[in-house]
């Protein structure tokens, strides 16, 4: 029998050190306790060119051959940017699926994405393609028997203290750091959320009868190797602009 990629069964036993939970943030794409990834601003990088072409298009007479030329130019530029973005998503998701047996993320809804994008320019909205990212990551994980867990969108990841579990109603969207009123732990908003997301995802896996082995020795090696690969694969030869350092190892 020829085994195709689609016959690979999901792993029933995975190691906790090979599981990572990420929080999504507006300033950085994905944040975990150990690692932070930002996505390049593909559209923003080309925003000047795009604006110029859009302006030129609006000035040309409808139906004229000049207008058509500009229209084609504009379509090609959008295609070029879209291809660059897709290439990046493929590389990133490939790398993630190679290093982790379990990846835990929030299941963002449209409203969440709008909130995520609120107050930022349209180019950022274009730069962010959550559905595409999830779709590609899901099949790459499945191809290796890994698990992609999407935590319920109503899970209060930002409001829970990852240390004592207290739910604080006072944490606002603008609070980047906060202190737990119960145990006094200081939290970075996104890192705290990512720890809660990971915890919740581990519960989901356990509820689905996946056994999780917790062997503390050599903890972090999966993340370290992932970090190295990401640096080599995505950032060294990058021709696009990052707004913040593209990679931080915690
Ligand atoms: Zn606490």
C-alpha cells in the first residue's frame, strides 16, 4: 500500500515541550512566552506606489487605453505583493509544522479581526490574512500528524492571571502591562495571554484523549531550533519592511 500524506493519523502522544501557544497582537503577529514573530508589512512597503497608481487611475479617462495600462499595472503590483505574502506564509507554516507537534492559537472571528485592525491603515488590514494563515498551517500540521488547536474565541485569555487564575475585569484593551490584584504578579499583556491560550489548548488536547508527556529536561529546545530556522528562512534575506524587530527570543 502506498502511504499518502492524507493517511497520516494524528499523534496520540505528544511532548509538552513540542507544544507552543501564541497570542495574536496588532504590533506583532504572533507572541509566545519564548518567541515573538512580526509579519512584514508587504502592502505598507508598497503603499507609496499603490497610492500613486490609484491616483493615476482616477485621473485617466474611462475607457481610454491609458487607463487600461494603469489598471493592468496596478493589478500586477497587487498580485506581486500577494504572492510575496503567500510565500512568506508557506515558509512560516512549514517551519512551524516541522518543529511543533501542537500549536495553539485563538480562534479569531471577524469582529476580533476588525478590533485587531482598528485604528490602523487599510494596508495593515491587507497585510493580515488570518484565514489564509490558519488554512495553510492546519494542513501542514495534519500532514505530520500534529495538532492545531483553536481556542474558543470567548476564552478570556487577556483577562486571566496566568499565575493564579484570577479573572480581572479591569484589564482594558489598551493595557500593555497589568498587575494581578490577587497575587500581585506583573504581566505583559500578550505574553500572559499566550500562556493562558497554551493552558487552555492543553486542556482541549487532553479532553480529546491526546496524551501529553511532560519531561522537563531539554525544555525549550523545540522553540530554540524553531527560532534558528525562522531567522535563517525568513529574516536574513528579507526584502520587505518590518515595523518592529522581526524576531525576539525570550
Ligand atoms: Zn494572579
